[in-house]
C-alpha cells in the first residue's frame, strides 16, 4: 500500500495557507501604511506649491532658503520674505492660499510649517558643507520643483548618508564622528 | 593533508588587527599638555567641561554612590606627614591613548581610534556593557546609570553641538571634538586644508586661568604643544602600561628638592 506526497501533506495545508495569507497581508499592510499613512507628505498649514515658485516662476532655491550655503540650517523664509513678493505680485490678495499667508502677516504670526526632512538630534548635519561641495539640492530633496506638496524622497538613514560619502570619496567621510555627535 | 600555516602572515594580520583604529599615521595628532607646576586645582576646567559637554549634575546621593560624571576631574595627592604636608593636583581626563585598552574591549566597536588620533565614543552604538570602563587604567570613562534631565529653563543652556546622553551609555572626554569639527569647518571655508595651531581650544584649556594646559597638533613640529611636550619635565601617566597617552603632564617642581 502506498501513500502519495500530497496526501501526506494534507494536514499541513491549512496552516500553510494561513501562513501565506499572513505574509502577504503583512506586505500589503506595510505598503498601505507607507503609501497613505506615512509622514513623508505631511499636510502643510498653507498649500504652498514649490512647482509654482521654483519651476513656473524659476525662483532659485537659495533666494528663499538663504542660509543653505552659510549655515547648518537652510532656513525657512520668514513671512516678511513671502510678503515681500506677494504685495507686489498682481493677484496677491485674490487666491485663497495667499489670503491665508496675508492672514499670518496681519496677525504677525509665524507660519507653523511641518518639518518634512529631519535628522535625529545625535546627527551633525550642515547644509553649508554640502552646498559648498557642489551637491545639488535635488540630490537629497528630490525634484522639489515638480512637487506641489513636499514629499520626502530620501530615506534619511545612515546607510543612505554613508553610501553617498563612500561614492564621492569624502575626506574622512566614513569616520563616525564626521556625522555623529 | 593540510599545508603548513605561514606564521609570519598570521602575525602580520594579528599586528594589523590588534592596532586600535587601523591607523599607522594620524592626520592630526591632537595632544594636550598639562603643566602641573601651574595647576592651582581651581576646577575651572571641570566646570567648563560640564557646561560645554552637557554633563548632568548627578546630585548628592548619586555622587555618594560614585556615579558622578566628570569628564575631567582634579585628583588630589597628599605628600608627607602632618604638619609637613604638600598637596599636588593632577587633572585627570581621557588620555586618548594611541594603544587604548578600552578600544580592544568593546564588543560593538562603539569606541575606536579615528584618523585624528582621538579615542572616540559613539553613543548610539554603545550598548552599555561597561567593559571599556573596566579596561581603562585611568578610570576616566563614565557610565550613565540614569537618564538625567534639566529643569526649566536650564535645558536652554545645553550645547546643541553635543548630544544629550541617555541611560545605559558610556561617555568620556572627547577633546571637545565639536570644536575640532568647527575649526576644520572654518578652515575649509577659508580654503585651507589644515587647521592652524591655536584654532582648536577645548573648553578646559580655554578656561584655565593659569594657562597650565595647551592643546594642539603634535604632528606639526611648530605647534605650541609640540614644543611644550619636549620639556624635560614631561611625563605620561602610567606610561609603563604602554597605552601611549596623548596627554603629557609636566612635573611639578618643588623648591626644596
């Protein structure tokens, strides 16, 4: 009397099926979480569009982010900086998003922008060194000029930093204390 | 049948791997000299270090448990019998040994020797086995037994260039590596590759009222520290352990000798 392999595996079928469904479910769940619920594309207090400013109107990055080449922080422009242009631009007080900006200006409040690109407190990062070394903004921040709402493209993780330092052969670029503090 | 093992190759490998940090030559070799003849034991360096490097005030109880954290401390040595006693001070800080025993001990390579001859500690990587503190003959490694907090508004005075350490992490003197990094940064802005002598001043050296300490690159023969360290009074603490410290003390001279 003989017994087939499929017959022998019959008791294991149900657990195996459950296992496969669970694994697929985990992957789908992670994907859904990553796509729809991640903090990579937070909703900002004003629907500011980099596409309109940087691409359509061709404003250079460092016109607004003025500290990028001389400070650790690139700098978020002040409301005054925004209003400097928007009082002069013809349709300044017509569009709803610009009206929001004008509201902040009238109340003399800073705009509570949500930070998209952040590194932990134990990381020493300076925009200055990177900008002066000729790294383009888009290499880390992605095609910002094509984004309406800013999305974080880069993973901002240590291997991501180290890979670039290795590729470009940065002097002492792989020493821990170059970036850690 | 196995061929004979080439022992010379093995020894070469052993020598290579047992060298902390894998550097034969250092880019800079940061060195400190401390003139004990000038040290008055005022502890200004201790306070300066505390302010610069976000060291916690552990409090009386923790201090009694010998869990204080001071990257530099003033050790007192009494000489002679009462009433004919003399008091000697030795500021003791991480010696940044070129053959550091602590570096060989760390299971996760949280402490290592970098290209500037600094014995460095990566807080994120540290898992708190405290082996390094056991191996350190100078007892200058400090363990965070607790997460210390700063009451408002004292947290505003924390140095943003130095991370605030948490519970379970070993820490020690870094020769104010954030200032070294800043000096290198400024040098790059000026289009220089090298930092000039005197541009890097750690907090303790800066605060010393009698200028007993000096700090610089001993690879540069013209630097102040290179000249001071060749003094006939110069010695290294526990030199016989072959740790090759980067801190050179200048002996105190007694007038009655």
